[in-house]
C-alpha cells in the first residue's frame, strides 16, 4: 500500500523477551501510544509469536487504542504447552493469560473487555507445520481439554462465556481465521504467499 507509514518496534529482543510480560506490555504501550496519536484514522498491529500475546494485552489495557486490524501471526493465544490436567493451578497462579482471557475476576475485567472490543478486526494466522506453537490450534484460540483433545475456539469456555469478547467479535464478523500448512514457526513473517493471502487484504 503506497504511502503507508510502517513502524517496526525494536523492543525486548533476545534475553529481554524473557522479562515479565506485563513489563513488556507497558514498554510497548509507551512506544505505541504516540504512534496511534499521530494516526487518527487508525492503525494496524502485526504481531508475531509471543508478540501476539503482548499485542492482545495492549488492546485490553489501552482504552484509547484505535486498532483497525490486529493480525496475530502464529501466536499462542490460548497458551503454550499448557497442562489441561491442572486448570485450577493455572487459574489461580497465572498473572497474565488468565487475566487477559477474563478467566479470573479482577477489577479491570469489564474495562478490558470493552477495550478489546474496540478492535475493528482480529486476524488469526497459524498452521499445523508450525513446529513450535503447541498445540498449533492455540493460534486460533483452540486448546486441549482434560482428555488432551484439542477443542476449537467455539468450544472454549472463554468463548462460550464471552469473557473477553471473542464471541461478540465473531458475531459481528470481525474474526478472520487463516490456517496455512507447510510453514514453520520461524518462516511465517517471510512467506510472501502467506502475506498476500492472509495479511494484505486486511491492511486497508
């Protein structure tokens, strides 16, 4: 798209990516806020791998965001290597995912859901040959049940309860799912076919 301003945020690289996720969210919030302020007609977020979780948290905590399309590129949106046999431990101990998923009550839950629903479109991208995201369906909000069977997004409690807005987004036609086979985790952001098929249509 000629004339589109593109900003690549170089934050929390290498070992810094191991810093607490809420610290990363705050760092990106400080970097993104002035960019949004200069783009009153809206911005697109393209967020890869762990960055997709950071971006989703941004959508929750920023009541001033103006994100048109949030493109989640091979991100473990429902978790990574989670243990479905210890849900209680996860719900009580998780200081990040359980909160942005609305799985545990907290004072900001209503505001975060409202903020998340400001997004114009949620584009989910992933595939069975990723090799890192486990299960790969986590890129589409799928995850294991207690029998280690993968349940799709529409079968997840966070969807059924609409705890942070997924069901509402889908009902208004604002979720796009783009599964693609044959792409490994480190190749998503350099695959032209993927870009033309799953990303370019939503970068208006």
